[in-house]
């Protein structure tokens, strides 16, 4: 049994700041009041314990209140990515069998042609209040969130993240990062990703303020870091670079109280690490995924240069192994075990277990060095990480194949100075098919960040004898350009 | 599943200091080596996974290595109190059915007339090394330690403390106290009590140095606190006072890095709190017991004066209620629930469950104020807390009743400026029985700290109609003296 996070936190430290957004702040007591009222309004809309709803909204205080209201009302939350197209969102609404979509008024217009019940935030807030008994504890295996992530097939899978998963993740993290009563975590990561959502969880577990931004703004972030109004932040390389540029422009450094820049989505370039050292920004590189409810391994700032390119060591409650490998340095598939690993999926993948003998195969290829530091050498399913968003080539290929003029298609990533990597499409097409036509076809079917940045027309794609696409060959084509 | 504490910690932070004792220090890698070697030597002595042994030794580095060796060898450890008499120790050896007693050479002579196999530390260290597969993970319900505590009957009960109990306690504590990578916890509390043992657990979970002292020495402790070589410490009021006296004598204050003085064993007097404020020592008063594997509630330093006499609020993963009481301020028995609560006892009490509907009745009487702060107004079973040691009147009465000249006996506590409280015995005795005779009778049967400080000869004891001793009446007799 796990105490109801917000109820317990508001009891323990009612007067601490829980959240700040723009010029407003809320203590945990005020935060609880906001969330409880909305939970009671959700009840008025007929939702009951265990119902599953989908949630789509920007990173605002209102969104955070609604998230906590859903938890208080014992609803399972399908966190929808606001960058997705209507088609992609409809797939997730359909697959998750959500009984309703709670959507911010500004994003409401994004959803078209679905039969699911739609409830804009303004309607929720206009509802009556129906008091109900709020649970003081939760079962550890209760599903809190569901986040979709793709894989080899290109069909997004809805990953369950339980109360136990989230708690284990936050506790493992605190043993790694430490905790100070004055900590403030700056959140510019999307709340629909585990990188952002996990900050909300840490907040209620630690009694820590979240400083929330709707959008990443390098100048405002640099202000906070320079002045010491925040002590920790999560970034990807792209946003890290922007913040550092801003500080460099000002000839400023991070405030002495700034303790952790948690960098996910692949290794931070050595040049960035050196600049960060100059700026007195401690970079902690982390490796995690939706299936592990955030961090699974983290590289300490002290090891950043000594262990360049490493994802660090597992957090305290986790284990990492290279499957089938005994010797350090030998490469193989990275397997993860721990209380933070998802118990499984919902929807069309609900009967597939993600675990093999208690271990999660990540699909990533890596090795452990002689000291036990993890290095990822090849991403799962040729994953393309672009500005912190995961892009699975198969998902783009599926869309291309749906075009009548496409006879074959293959996608891989190309390095990009700003985004880390961007998708490039190779196609075998009928005569007369143009790049513009393919771009138009993809629009509406693929979120903007997944859109191929180039279409290359070729005569044939590299496939092996069993017709499997050799994406590594494609990568060589790209690199030779 | 919980990672094997020391193995995981030595993997994650091999070069951090784990332990310092006198002029020696050990990193976690060195610490692990010491413990593994001793575990292999224990194997050579025939111990196998799941065996239960008893352990008796002073607070030395060797003792800490043996404790961890027992955990690595998957042994259940009955932690014996070195202040107990031979008779009291024999009861616990017998009740626990320990397959052996591991004992420091200096304490070996304390044990007489038992059939249990005795293995002095020097013999263990002379043994061969028998390598074995050390588990990388433990079941959460694995019993790590067993500590004896008395109760209403006066017969000590062996309380099981599982891996899950200890981990929950350490994690709840870190969310309350915070964690810094430079933390060092000064340990002068006995390791056989949960107050001391829990520091060892925090050390391996947090990757934190323990600065260990065999005996409490006010002058040395004051040095550490003044110089900032330690950041946290556990005390009882008695030792707190001595440390403060020492600092006051020097006209010194605590170093700015000193963060937590965790004070257990009953409320800290207001005079002490005021002196601590002057000395810049943050006092966090805590309420806990053997059955809750250390802290269950803690009062923050900021609340110390505003909530004088309170034990604070529960730690994050715990719940506290006053049984049967709805209104704040109303008194009743304190009930505790959480993952830190023991699953039960061993030995003669093994078939008694400590829980009622999932809650642990503490026997203590208290109330929660309107903000949810816990106040203990009357201790369980008229518990006498003397210098941090729990003394149960029934245990002393049982010994007195064994004297042929005693017709009735009753014990209660008397306030004492140094120890908080000391036991006073009221006896109805045959003619000719003297105080000296009773003292001689108790010696050898009762640990020194349990010895009645006075024997009062009376004609009759206050008993109610059902012959139950009215200890509250005794208390009035004492107070009126």
C-alpha cells in the first residue's frame, strides 16, 4: 500500500510551495484544494474508480491540477502527446478504449472524427461538485498513467505505469541525486512524456516545488539558473545547448545552488560537457524510457568526462545486464530489472508481456565496462531521437507504404546539429511521384517532428535474403551524402 | 525484490567512504571486501541461508563487518543488547532458538551456562574462506534482524525486522530529512537497538559515511559537530544535554553544515530546545519503536518550539491514527500502519500477530492536534525510558516476585535530571527483607539500567477490584515524595 500522494503530502507539508506557474504559486494545501475540487467535478461527470480517460493539454497549472484530480478520482490517465496528428491521437484513443477525452479548450479543435466523449477543461470546471471518499492509500499495482511508445512494428503500444513504478523511480532518483528542502525542479519537459510527468511525481513525494513552464524559453530558463531560483532541471541536448548559449551570451554562470541538470535522450556531446563545466552546470546524463518510468541509469557529473558517452550506472533499486554476456566490454542487448519496470501494456498489446524472466529487454545494444558503467552503442529498433522525442522508423515507413505510388520505403536518422537526429526517407516510387506529394501525404498522418526531412528516390532498398530492410546500410548512404 | 544492499552500494559508489572508526576509514569497496571475507568464513563454519544466529558485540568496525557478513550469508541476526545480564541473554538465546552466538572476544566471558554454540569473532576470523554465490537481490519479506522488546507481560518478544521494513524506514526518513552527498552520520547509539542499526541501513542505501564510536564521548562528539566533520546524529535527551554542555563550555556552536540532531526516546525538554537554538543545532524529535524499524513520526526543527511536546507527523509512507477517535484533540491508543511495521514475532510469541486490521496498536496513548501533529501523553505499558533504553515495569516485577520474601511488587518511573526517568520499586515484603538483599537478588537478573534505583517497603499496593496493579497510583506516590 502506498499513501495517496497528494493527500499525504498536503497533510505533511501544507505550507510548502508545490507549484509555480507564471506569476502564481500554490502551496501543497492550496494545490490539494484545486485538485480535490476538480476530482469532485469529474465525479459529477459520471467517472468512477478505475475508469480510464485520455488527457490532452499543454503544460499549465490547470493541466497539473487535472492530472492530480484524475489520480484522486482513481482514474487511469492515458497521457496524449500534443504534438501528434489527429490520426495518431485517434489511434491511441481507440486502442486505449478511453471512456472520455479530457482536453484543454485550446487543443479541443485538434480532435476530429472520433466517437469518444470529449470533455473540455472548461466544462469540467463548470460542473457541479460531487463529494466522495478519497482513498488514503493506493495499491502499488494500481495503474496511474499510460503512455504510448512505438517499437519495431511501428504500432504504438500503451505502456502501463503503476503507482509502484512511479514511486520506485522517484525513490531511486533521490538516492542518486540527493534532496534538499529548498529544491525547486524546473519543468519545461512535456508532461505527457515520462521525463516531465516524473517531475510531478517527485514533487508530491519529496515535498518539492515544481517551477512549470508551458514552453521552453532559453532566456527565461537562463534567468532562473543564473539567479538560483531553481536547483534542478531536466533537459535534452538540444535545450541544454540553448540554455548554455544564453548564459554564454550574458557571460554568466549557474548560481551555486543549482545542483542537477538531468540530461536524457542520448549522450551529451563532449563539447557541451566542457561548456557546462565552464558554466558550473553539473550535467547528469540519464538513460531511461517510458517502460521504466523515467531514469534507469544515471551518470554522475563527476564521471561525465572520465566516462564520456556512458549512461552511467543503474539507480539503487535497479539492475542492468547485457543479455547472455559475461565479460565486461562485450556488446549485447541491454536488459533491465527493477520495481520501476512496467508490468505491461493495454489495448492491442495487452496480452504481450514486456518481460523475459523478470527482465525488460530494451532492444538497445550496449555494454558494461569493467567498472560496471553502461554504454549504449545502438538504439533499439534504429530509434531516432530528435529533440528528445522518440521516432521509430517503422512508424514512418507504415505511413509511406499507404501511398499508392510507393513500392518500397525505408527510414533512418541523420545527425542534426540542433535536434540530435532527424528522419530521412528512402523510397522506391512509381514514375511521377514527387517529394511534395509525399510530404503532403505524411502531413496529418505524422506528427511534425516525425516528418521525414528529406525524401530520396532510389531504385532499390538494401534488403537481405529474407527481405529484411538493412537500415544500417541506409545509414551508410546518409552518412556518405 | 530488493537489491543486496552492500553489493549494490559497493557497485554504485565503490570509492565513497562507508565507515570511519577511530583513525581508520573504509570505502564501500573495502567495506564490501571485509564483509564478503567474513561471510565466506561464516560459511566455513557451517552456516547456511536462512539460519538464525545471535550476535553480541560492542560498536566497533569489526562488529559492523560481521553484521554485514551475516546479511551477505543470508543469516537472520538476533541483535543482543550488551547491557543485559547473563540470565536475560540466555532467555533471548533460548527463545530465538539461535543456532549459534557470534560474540566479540571481550564480551565472550559474559555468557555462561548455555548450550548454544559460541563462536567468538577471533575464531570466525581464523576460519577458512569458503566462497559461495552471494544473492544479488533479496525478497522484501526476508528477516534481516530480530530485536527483543518487552511489553505488558514482562516477557521480551523477538521482533522481526524485514528487508522491506528497513528499506521503507530509510526511504521514509530520506524524504523527511533530505540527503546530501557529503552527509556523514555520527553513530554513538547502540547497534543492537534500532536507533543505531538503522544508521547502518541508511549508510548502504544512501551511500553515506557512518562515523562510528564505540562509546558516547561528549567531548569528541562536540569536536565533530563544531568542526563539521559530521552532518547528522541520533541522540536521546541525555546525550544531547551532554553534547550541548560541552559546546557551551567552549562557547562554540555547531558547524553550518550540521543539519540534523535526531532525538528519540521521548520529548526533548523545552530548555534543551532553546539551548539547541542558541547552539544552531537543528533538533528533530522522533517517535519510533523496535516494531516500526526506527522513526515512524518526526517533528521538524522549524516546528520544535511551536509544537512543544509533539512527536511530529508520520513519515511519508506511514499512517498514524488514534484508534476509535474522530475528533482531533481526543485521546486514545496510537495505531500505526505502513511498510515499516514488523510482520510479527519469533519464539514464544510467534503465533501472536502484532496487527489489528493492518494497524499496529502501540499501547501508547496520544492524540492528533487539529493540524495532525501527534502528541504522546502516556507511554505504553507504563514504559520507563531511561537514557534511551526502554524499561518495562512488568519485567522488573517478575524478577522481584521470584524472591521468596516478596509478597507483592510494583514498579514505576521517577523523573531523573540525567536519564529522563529511572525505575522505582514498591514492595510488600516479609519481615527482615532488606533493600540490600533485594538489590543483590536483582543483580545478575536485571541489566544495570533496569535496576530499581530505590526500594520502598509498603503495607499494600494499589490494586483495583480485579487485582490489577494501578501503576498510575504508584506514580502519584513517587511524585509526592
